[in-house]
């Protein structure tokens, strides 16, 4: 019998719990609405900034493997959670194809955050 050894090039499993956890920050939208924080650009920009900084900091400083893929999937899950919450509370209007466009946009912004997290990881690497 031969014993198999794990390949040194094997990729680590994706951190699904982290992906879902970070994506759950999409719940800040309905939460801020429920507690009466105002509408409009200031609220939107604040929430977007909180989510982006959190994603980049957690993945970048946490040295999460494959940050671009992880945050792309996080963006996709973020969009899915947002749409589910909107559907539950009756906020879905428009044709169905807009759902797919919105998910692509969320995944794109996740990828951008992933690139920034990767840059943080590269800057933090110890110098040889």
C-alpha cells in the first residue's frame, strides 16, 4: 500500500462562515431603517464605508487565503441577503433581470474589496 501525502499546492477550503458573516452586514440597511436613522446619501455612504472597511480589514489583516475570491463571493452573498430581506418586506419592484444585474454589481464590488485586501496582505508581509 502506498500512503498519499497532501500536495503542497492544495488550496485551502473557502471560509464559508466568514463569507456569510461578512455578507450579513447587508442587514445594516434594514436595521438602520428600523431604528430610525435617516434616509438618503449620508446614511448610504456611511453604511457602504462601514461594510467596505470591515471587509478589507478582516480579510486583509486576517490574512485570509484567496482574498479576491472570498470577497467576490461575499459580495454575491451580500446581494442575495439584501434581495431576500427586500422580498420579505415587500421592497422588490421591477423586472426579474435586474436581480442578476444587481448580483453582478455586488460581486464586482466584492472583487474590488478583495483586491484591496490582497494589497493589505502584501504590504503586511515580512520583508526578507
